[in-house]
């Protein structure tokens, strides 16, 4: 008996956490054919080879997909919000998370002490010529900084400082991959919290990485269903 149903697109349906194309159950060998309709595509072959080397078994069809969640300066926040929203799709009381929601959470979390620590980091970046954004940390108040984080995606598109704040505010693991392997976020993996995996492209863009398992594309992982390839890449068991 079907207890949960959600229409993801004109043809793709989620029934009790299993994906169907009309009446056809989507499986490991054909997920890329059908989930293309939702925007899911296979990873770059170079990254697939790196992942495959982490395990002794390999699927004929890689189970890893990438999803473009937005490219307007909110890509980091859009990927994280999509992952949460997709996971809670059956919750009737669920209130969707947006990129603005996440930005507001960062802004509200900042104490003056934390702001002073962060602004010193930005000053170092500016002095070294590594601050790409068009703002001056030497002449920015805490209220101005919070306003920029919340409402100016052209300046704060999601740098490593905001990423670190998000990891701590949401209490999540964030694993970043690029076509060469793992990007070090300098955060210690916590097995008791959820994990989101992102693809980092061209030094300035994030996409969401999912893994097709049990007839569903998963993008919000617990320690149990985090793929072994990912665990091996970040040296956890």
C-alpha cells in the first residue's frame, strides 16, 4: 500500500521514497536516462574514475549524479537548501529553506566577537591581494557586513568563511569534491550529523552531488548511507 506520493516533474514520481518514470521503477542502470528530466547528470568521467578507485567493486553505470542548483551567486546556498528541501519532501509541516534563509541564519548568528575574528581574516586577504570581492574590510561595520551577507549575493557568493559558518550553524558535514579529488574544508567529520556533498567547479561554482541508492537519488546523507567511496576519500569508517 502506497503511503507517500510526490510528483517531482511531469513524468517523475516519488512513491514511498522510490522514483518512478510513469509506471517504470527507476533503477541503477537507467537513473541517468530518466533523472535528466530533473537536472541530474553524471559526474565528469575523471571524477568517476577517482571515486571508483576508492572501492574494490564498481557499477557498470556510476551511481553519482550532479545537479545545477543555481548560478547567480547563491550556488552554495542553493545546493544546501535543495538538499534539505528534497529530504523533507514528505513532511506536511515542512517549511522550505531558501538561500535567503541560510544567509539570514549566518547574519543572525554573528556576535561582535566572531565578527571581529572574521573581519581580521578578510583584512589579511585584502592585504595579500586575495580579496576578490569589491568591498573594504577596513571600513565595514558589523551591521554593514551582516547586510551584505544577507542581501548582496554578488559580493558574498559563498566563500570559505561563510562555508565554515554554515557548517557550524547547521551542524552538518560538508564534503567538497573537484575533478582532482577532495577539497579540504579544514573541518573534522562528525559521524552523528548529516552530510552534504558538493562539486566545486572552476574555483567559483558549486553543484550538488547525489548518489542513487535504493531507487532514489539521495543528496542528504547520514553516516550509514554515505557512500563508501566518499568515506574512503575523507579517511573515515
